[in-house]
């Protein structure tokens, strides 16, 4: 766990022993956090600040509050509104799929569900999820902002814009958190460097958003086909603490879904597969359309 600069109580807290809420309890060999009176006596490592620290979480919540409370003419809302306007008539096929407010909300929802699945199967500690969800919400809001300026290399451009905004005087955020957000956004298009749960949550949240709500204009055959998708689910299966694999499920409107058209947008399926087999290290990945399993090797080739 990386150290966090906790700036809430006019102190530079780099380890728990700097914090006035940490006590060395008599009769016990250890240091304990007494901040949360509902769960007193949580043991901490005296040499680092854990991810569940209330000051770490509270600081991220304030960043998110700032991003959500500013008026529509301010950054980052200004960028997302610019993207929304582009989607109305921009000729690039990329803008046939939503990259604005609706997409931000759906990416957040899918990403949070992924994190909850990981907690439910004891892959991820419940102590980590509150901070990760806040980092995910910040990342989701900023992950496509580069499209406001250019539709080329948008993941890299978005990461640079996000970094510049977060390191400005507008928000108070730890530099380590900025590094994590930057990398998650940089990685969210192709997933070549997925290295932690924030990376994975943003990446899979982005790739699961392929239903009719996202396909705003018909700018190609794959867009037309995905407009038939009404719901997408990603769920782990297996025993508690011993997950075996994951299922990706598309539910459609029943008018006939041509799975072979996914060859023109293979990342929608191949990236959830890679997260399952590569990042999570599970043994099985299965893809279904309307509860009928699809043989991926026959449909999509790498």
C-alpha cells in the first residue's frame, strides 16, 4: 500500500503514527485507529496510511464534490458538454456512441459492480472498495475529456488533461492518487497495461457500456447492431474465495443479433475476457447472448 498525504487536520500525515487518532493500546502489541467510533480499535500498520483511512476517503470525496458542484461552464463539466454537442452532428463514426454524461454514469455503474463482484468473491478486500469507488468516479468523469479537443489518441490526451486539472489549485488531491487516475485513463482504451483494480474497473466499465443507451446515432453497422442490446452483465462464478471464471452476458430486444459483427469492435468482448483470464487470473471466460453461449473462437479472432 502506498503512503498517502492526508491533509485534513493541518498536518502532513505520511504514516499512521503521525495521526492524533492513532493510539498505542496498553496490553496490546500494536497501533489502533480510534477515528471511527462505530468500529473502534482497528489495527493499523504504523508505517503507512491504509486505503480505508477516513481522511484519505474524505479527501477524495471532497475532490468529487468539487467536480460535481461547479457550474456547467467550468472544468471538467465544460469539456463533457463540448463532447455532448459534438455527438449531435460530428461526422466521425466515434461520435455515434455516447462519450458524454450518460456514458460517464454507466461506466461508473459497471465499474462499481465489477469491484463489488471482486469483494463478493473475496478477491478484493472490503476495506479497499470505498476509496476505489471514489477514484473510479473521478476517473470516469475525466476518462474521455480529450475528445473535447481531438478524437485522435483520446485516451492519452484525456489522461494529460485530467492530470493537469487535478494538479491545479482547483482541487486538493494527493499526487499518488493523481498518478493512479492518470494511468487508469491512459489505459482505458486498449487495456495493455492493466496493473491494479482501478485500471480494471475503469477499463471494464468502459467496455461493458455497449447497449442501446450508448448508441446515439447510426454511424456504422456495429453501432446499428449494438442498438439491439438492452442490457449487459458481467458476473463471476464459482465458490466464495475460489472464483472459477466470469460470464459476459448480452440481452437483446429479440430482433436478431448478429454476433459476427462484433469483429469490427472486438474489444467489447476481448477486454472483459483479458481482465478475467489475465488480470484476475481465473480459468474460464464465457460469453452469452440471450442466455445462449457463444463460441468466441468461432466469432472473434485475435
